[in-house]
C-alpha cells in the first residue's frame, strides 16, 4: 500500500508540475506578445523582486514542518499553528522591508505599485505553501496537485481576459493575487474537512525553538539559492532598464520551463543516495553515474536543438521586438546543461550529510554571480546577465563535483565517455536540424531531430538496449 501511495503521489505532482509549466509558459508568451518588451520587463521585475523576498517569510520552516510532522502526526496541529503564527509575523515584516527597499531604489510609481501587489501575492503563496506542507507530511499530495493546476488555470483565464480588455499592467499581477488567495481558502478547507487541522495562528515557543534550530541550514540554502536565481533580473533592471529585463525574461522563461525534468529524477534518486550512502558505497556511485547520464541524454538535445532554432522560435512566438533575446537564449541553454548536472550533484551532497558543504558552495556561487552581473551588465547588457548565469551554473557543477570523490569513488572515465558520446549524438542531430531548417519550416526540422538523435545515441553506443530498459525501470519507479 505504501508503494502505491508513493507512486500515486509522485504521479500527481509530476503531472501537476508539467501542467503548471505548460500553462505558465503559454501565459507568459501571451503577455510578452501583447504588452511589448518594456511592459514585460516591468512585470517580470516585479515578480522577480518579490520572489527573492518571499524566502524570508518561510526560512526553511515548511521543510522542517514536513519532515517533523511526518514523524509525529499527532503534533501536526501544534507545528502548523506555530509556523503560521511565525509566517504572519515574518510576512508583515518582509512586506515592510520590500516596500522600503523598492522605494529607496527609486523606481517609478507604476513599478512600485506592481511590487506592492506582487508582495501581497507573496504572502498568500507562503501561507498555502505551508498548508500543502501539512498535507505532504500526512502523505496526501492529490489536493496540492489540484490546487497547483487550478490556480495556474485561473491565472491564465483572468490574465488573458485582462489582456483582451487592455487593462493596466497591474491587473496582470492581480491575475496571480486572486488565485493565490483562493488557493489559501481551498487548501485550508481541505485540511480541515479531511484531517480536522485548523488554519490558526498560535505560538508555542518550545515548538518554534525546536523547529527554528533545525531550519537554519534549510533557510540559508533557500536564501542563497533564491538570490542566485533572481538577482540577475533585479540588477539588469537597475543597470540596463526595463526593456533589457523584458528581453532577458524570454530566454529565462524558456530554459526554466525544462527544470521539472531534473527535479523529477532527483526526487527518485535522493532516497537511493541516502540508503546507499549508509549501506553500499559502490551502488551509490553506480546510481549517481547513471542518473547523470540520463540527465545528459535529456538536456543535450534540448540545449542544442533549441539553440539552433533560437531565432525562428523567438521570432515566431515573441515577434521581432525580442531579437535581442536570441543570443542570451543560446547562452542560457549552454548553462542549462550544467544546471541539469548540478541537480544530482547537490542532491548527492545533501543525502550524504554534506548539506553544510552544499550551502557554502551555493553561497560562493551566489557571490560570484552577483560580481559578474555588476561587472558585465553595464558593458554588454542582457548578454552579460546570461554569461553570468552560465558561469554560475558551471561553478555550481564543478565545485560540487570536486567534493564527491571524498565521499565515494566516482568513475570519471565513465562520465567523460558518456558526456562525449551524447554530445556527439546531439551535435549531429543539431547539424541535421540546422540544414533542414534552411529548406523547410522549423517544426519539420524538430521532427527530423527527434528521429536522428535516438538513432545516433545507439550508433555512438551512448545508449544500449539494456541501459534503455534500466532507464525505463527508473522512470516507472
């Protein structure tokens, strides 16, 4: 029964994650086409700015709630009430800080109003994140999946309506605020009806002290990771203006849309890493190496295929106003390869009790990224932000990978050989896509690439029949 429950929950969240990414991508594309680069830049900046601040509301408490609540379900109400109390306090404080910072930075009235409303959305998001954390601790992810898809669909419907009616830009932020508030109502009703756990703020100092101590590494990692992910958009806005943010938001959204795949695989690998770290180091190495290989098989055709077709994709989906998004997209796609590799490396370090090391790595990469953005954006604009992201992802991968041999023996030759075989297969696919694209529509080129790539994987022996069967077993699990 437990295995079926895990499989069912995983299926719910995988489908919800894919659906959310698709709907979000469609919605953002509609926005970019309808309001232009400058409007898109203001909109994307407001969301990025508040997304950085939202981490200071949670500070890792939801992760602790899930972990400790799963161990002691009878204490869930106490844990939940204390976390909600703390979040309301931190939420008000964070809102005031965000309010002060956006005013000190000297942004125009329209941008400040976008941030004010986006910050309200941030408060609602943080509340329903914790409610769904309780449901995760209980082991029921079905309602979270429904909430995720329902919220995203509501945003799409409201936002599209506001676009059609040509309402002011702030209504596009409101299209997030309304569904986020409704998500709080929906999730709290589910929690009470199903499990009699109330949405109430009640401080238990002993509980909070216990949870806060555990939350410290989670909080630091979340803060560093969030700043690293969104600081480029904020610095770009300040150093290069709203139009530059609009140009950058397109490649950022396109590459971000593919992040669910390494997350899904890491979700399957993480418990294996933890288990084999304690019992079987040889098996630990084997699982990591195969996981890296599977991710490379997925990411190379995405990076090279979209990179070759970047011009056609940008012009077809976003119009000629976003021509300056083409090169940054190609650079970020190169960074996507290293981003994919960094996921299992980070999971490996966390599973092997090196979470402090991983936190330090993320901190240093964040600092490197900020310095690069400050230096490069004034010189080469959007391209500078993309290059900074690429170097950051390379550093995240290299620094993490350099620690791994201290934990267990890694076959560097196997990984290098796999990298080379898959890279050659993807390059040949990319050449085929490029030449077909010269004489036919780019959708035909995509179909040709979809045929050439798997054939080349077998030709280069990057993938064998036995390995394909092994991968399918992992996917099913």
